[in-house]
């Protein structure tokens, strides 16, 4: 090896003009000189312009004054004017001032003494426009013919005084320029010398550094400038180099020590074999020892090579996409035999779909090392669990054991090379290692832009967690897995399951033919499970019944909440509303609560080529800040994925009582602007509280403010008389808009979110439905809702779209009777049961609050006349419809929405494993046939009244035997209640997609 020449090397000095000092000085001088000259010349020209402008203004004022004098002179009295003008010329003689009277052709008729110039005549095109001619500044102005023959005047003054002033200024400018030309190079060179001086110190200090002499550091002057930053950077680099060299020295020393042991053992065995004759059995034993030591030596060398390779930091260009699911299952499969032999229970917990960019073999080595350690240090009867959980843009891969743990002292050195934690994590015989495994894991993980951490406690076990960034195109899918025991055969099945789960999204990404239907989601308001006749209701609903009979009826489908705003938020975003503040029941002037850019059903289907539209009730807010209802309202549904919208902003019982289309109020008269307030009264006309006798439908509670169409509402509103809706016509208007949307887009894939106002209060059906149900206005509104559904279905039939259109009918929450108006909903209920066999309704955490009618019709895929008991949540429609359309859900979006397409089409009879029912206070949980309601108050009626208080331990019901939730089993099954309580807590803090 050639020797290293560490003697001090000096850089050859080049010509002075090539030095940094010289170049800085030249550039500084040039910048200063050019800046100074431009400034001086600009200043000089500015002064001249100001002086000439001042003279022009004086001449113009004089011209105006002379014209006024001409107008005041009596006819023919020219002599008196001439005398006055001569007097003025004499008083301004020092400025060379003069005046001329000219005729129509511009010829001189008279001039003051010494007037210049005489000939030739100056060219003056416009009045009051100064011109320069033969050293004079001249202004001409038209004069009326007050004096015969006089058509205009010319006033002039010499520029000699200005030229003299400018000559003096020029001398000062030249002196200043000379001073700059002299001072700039000198100052620039001085400044450059000071700047380069510090660089010289850096060069001198750096030249003294040696590999064995790295303790010297550059001086930090404390100025905080770039040179200080450069010195700090170099010092930091030197610190890292010194630390790296120290680590390398220790590593070489430790590696030499570790290599020496097997080599010494091999040498000793060979020497023993050579010293004297041995029996064949003795030679065989010695060779076995040599082979064992060679195996240990080979393992150590391989690990050293791997460590060296990982520290080389492979470029990202050499990375490939790695499926962590496959790695996890294969690793568990590989170690399952060893674990079984040691009496260790090896299981897979939650494993999300996760793709990362990296080196497959290196990542596999990380997982193998962690599993190897976990199995080694876990005693018989213990357990090792592997999980991969997607969290936002990263995935957490964890290996947890129930071994002896690592002591606090050893935890400080756990990632050091050749360190072995022996005291706490007792080894079984023959499982000794090299002490490089965790160091290799750390190096690999850091090389992949991730982090590795651990948590350990004596006698409680250790968990190692590797956090890696997800690949850009990773789309977390629903691949939950809960394992118990792990054998080789079962683990192979798990690998097959993981592979199928990873292929399923790819198959859904390219739908063709009947797999890509039009989608119509009909969303009723406050319609209970028992409000439709096919579910036992006493009010005829032939169109809804026909829809159900032609498709699939769900008996256990749920809205996400027992009130409208959070249900609609969860349906569109695929995220439980309780995860975002401000998603309760909104006032009519609330801002849009779905932030623009948030993936929604509409935007996801839009990305897949669907035309999207929302017609009817919105109640998710509009605009930002104080909404101006008289201008374009943004953001609106268009900013979250809807190509078109025709909506009511909130509900029928809240102002503003107008339709909004394309972000503007429909039929608004600009001369009659709208104003809305929920904070203070702005409507001075009589309110519902003040004149209830004049209302066509009285309020019972909380609906007593501005009156619109003879009905008092929540909130105050003024203006917009021409734009206000008529409640009796609302169903016709909304259904008409829905039909028009289908007609416009029948030739292309479309998604229509058709959200009716019926049967929300105020229930004001059209006259053709009033009295037809026999159950009062609420029943009549149900019949009107059914008619509306028929209009949409007829439009599909008209354009031959029924066979390949997925129609979903449901409601945003359970039923309510008295919801603010006196409409005889209770008095005329008779035998009709709005919530069917279920407890309570709207506003309630009990089953009737969210179990709603849910029907699916798609003749091309769904057999007619079917029923299903699959547990299904509206929150799943985002992921389910996206999968159907081939739309990709971005990472982290729709975090509570599961792809339940099989359940939606009737092919999966079980559905969701669990489902949250968001309440106004407690959030209840369904898990199979079990229903858990935590402690807290909840409405327990279809009318206002004191809430039922669920006791401290919560309430547990088995719906398979107790559908109306009358028997609390929390004391008989405390373990089930506790498991569901924990599940609720877990869902509250993490996504529920898997």
C-alpha cells in the first residue's frame, strides 16, 4: 500500500488579478461607480426638468393673465394693452421675458421691446404647450377676437439662467464622480481584504488538520454572517468525521477481537490434530469444532459485509416497491417452526396494506433480525406478535415479545455494534449472536428514511417499532387480520390471504361493462325504518317498495349519526364526524365544513370520469367567513367534487329560505338583497313568536323567528322576496332538477346525490297529497317523498338506464314526530310505527337513531327480491363506490370507510365486524349482534323530553334476542362490555378502515 503523504501542501499562487480579493474589489468598485454615476446623472437631469417645469408654469400663468386682460379691454383700445405689456416685459427683463400678439396665420402683429426670436417663426401646434426655440421657452395661447385682428398671444423667456445654474451643477457632479472613481477601488479592496482574511484563517487552520489530529476547530467570530456559518458547518463536519473515525476505530478493534476468537479456536483445533496421532473419532470431533467455528466466522463476515453495504446508502434510484404485507407473512412463516419448537406463540396482529420504497433484501433482513431476537429471548409459553399499521403517510412495523425485557442500563447501548444484552434477555443454549443484528437494523432503516425505536420493561417484554414512509402510490385497503396460534400450514394460508387482499384493489381499478354503473343515491330526511310500507309501515309507499322488491333490502343498515349534518359529513367524506370539530347540527349561515380538496364520494367518482351532481338538502355549510348571499358563494359543493348543484343551504326550517345553484341564489333580485343572522334580530317584521295566530302551521318549540311563506323559522332573514321558496312546491322543484340532471347526462357515467327535504319539518306537502295518507301532514309528506322517488326512477326508465344504474335509497337518521311544529304527527299516528321494532329515533344513541331503511337496486348485478342482515354503515359508501368505479383513494383519506362492495351487492351476509353510531353525547358501538351504549344521557323517545341516563358502566344489549334494547346485560357480560368500551376508545384515536 502506498504511504500517505500528510506533509503540509501549499497551493501555488496565481496572478494577482485571479485572486478572490482582486475580483471582489473590482466587482465592488464597478457596482459603486455605476450606481453613483447613474444616481448623479439622474439627479442632474431631475433638477433641470424641475427648473424648466417651473418656468413653463410661470409662462402658462402669464399667458392666462394676458388673455384675461385682452378680454377686459374695450373694443379697439389696443394701446392701453400694449403699455401694460411693455411694463410687464421691463419688470421681467432679467429673465428675457417678452410677449407677442399674433393674427390667425401666426404672424406677429405686435411685440414687446427686444422680443426674440424674430425670424423664422416657431412651430407651435397646441395651446398652452411649451416649446423650446433658439434658447427661449415659448407658450402660445388662443385669444378671443376682443381686439380686431388679434387671434392669439405668445409668451416667452430665455433659458440662459437655467443653463447657468445647470453649468454650476455639472461642475459639482463631475467633482463627485471623480471622488467616487477614486474612493470605490480603494474602499472595495479594503472590504475585500477584510472578507478574505477570515477565509485565510479557515484555510490555515484546515491545513493543519490530520486524521490523528482533528481536535482543532475554526474560530467563530460571533457575527452570525455567512463566514461564521461556513466555519460552524466545517466544525460540524469535523465533529462528524472525528466521531465517524472513532466509531470506525472501535469497530475495527471489535471486529478484530470477534474474528480472533474463532480463528484462535480453529488454530488450536488444527494444532491439536497435528500434534501426535489421533483416533478417527478424535479427528472427527476436532473437524466438527473447526466447522462450527468456521460457521460462526462466516456468519460474522456476512454480517460485516451487510453492515458495510447498508452504510453505503444505496441511491433511491436503486430502490423498488416492497410489499410489507408479504414480507411480514413470509417472515412469520419462516420462524413459525422455530417458535413452535421453543414453545413460543407466534402470531400476526393487524397488518394493513402497505407499500414502501426500498431494498427488499435489506428490509427482509431487518424483519428477520427482529423476529430472530424476539423468538430467542422469549421463554416457552410466551408470545411474539407482528403488526404493520398504516398511519398517515407512514407505516409502523412492530415486533413485540413477552420476554424478560432489557434493563435500563443495557437499553442505552442496544444499537451499539458487538453489544450483547445478556443479563435481562436470557438466552437459551446455542443461540449466541454476534451483537451486530440491531446495529444492522438501525443502519438499514435509516438508509430507507425511517426510524427504529423500542420500548422494553423487565419481565413484561420488548417491542421494536420500525417506521417507514409509504410509497407514493400506496392506497391502504381493508385487510384486517387477527391471529392466534401460528403453524406452518396456517401461515401459508395467511400469505395467500394477504396476496389476494393486495390483488383485489388492482382488480377493482379497471371496471368494465356492468361493473361501472351510473349511481343514484336517494337520501331522505328523518325517515324511520318503519316509515316505508315494505318494512311494515301503514302509509303506502309503492315506489320505494318497488325499488326494494327489484333489488336488495337491508335489515341492519345504519346512518353514521342520529342527526343530519354529521351523517351527511360521514357519508360524503368516509370519516366519522366526531373526528372534526364543528360538525354538529349547523345553523343556516354556517361555513362549509368539508375543506376544499378533501376527497369525497363526489371527487373520487369525478376522478374516475363520472359527472357529479347534488340536488336538494345540503346542510354542510357554504362559503367562508360571513356569507354574502348576494354574490358568488365560495367554497360550495363545486369545491369538493360536485360538477353541479341545486340545493337548499341547510334545512326547511332554517333561513335562508332560498335555493342555491352554481354558488348563487336562484332568482335573486339585486335590488332586494338578502341578509341572514343567527346572532341578532335583523327582521323587523312580526315574528312567529309575536303573531302565531297568523301562521298557517304553528311552531311547538324553537321555530319562532322570521316568517317565510306563512311559516316561522329558526334564524332571521330579510330581503330576497322574489327568491324565497314556496314549501308546497319544494318537492316538485327538487324532483324536477333531479330529472333534468339525468336527462343532461344520460349518455355518460353520472353520480347523482339526490337529497330530499321530506320528511323533515316543516311538513308542508303539495295540495295533491294533503289528507291522502290518513296520518296527518307527516304521513302526507311520506307519500310525497314516495312520489319524488318515482319521478327519479321514471327518468331512469325513460332513458333506458335502469338496468345499469345502481340506485341506493336511505335516510340520514331515524324518525322524529314533534320536531318543532304543530302538525298532528303524534295525534294522527294511529298504528303506524315510524321506528319499527327499534328503540327511540332521531337524536338517540339507541338503535332507532341510526337504523334506517336501506335498499339497493342494480338489475345487472343484484338479484331482485333479496334481503340481507349484513351490518352496513353509510360511512362505507365512499370506499365502496370508489372501488366500484375504479377510483383511487389517496393515502389518509376516507379513514373510516371500508370497501364493503360484497355486502352492498348482497354477496357478503355478515358485513362490517363493528360500526360506530355517533350520538349527540355518547357514541354507541355495534359488534355483531352486540350493542354497547356508554354512560351518558340520550333521547329515548320520538318527541322532546328528558333524556334517559345510561348508568356509569354503560348498557350492553344482545340484539339477536332483545331487538328493542330493554335488557341491559352489562353485569352478566362485563368482559364483552369492556372489550367494546376499549374498541370505542381505540376508534376514537385511530382510523377505523381496518
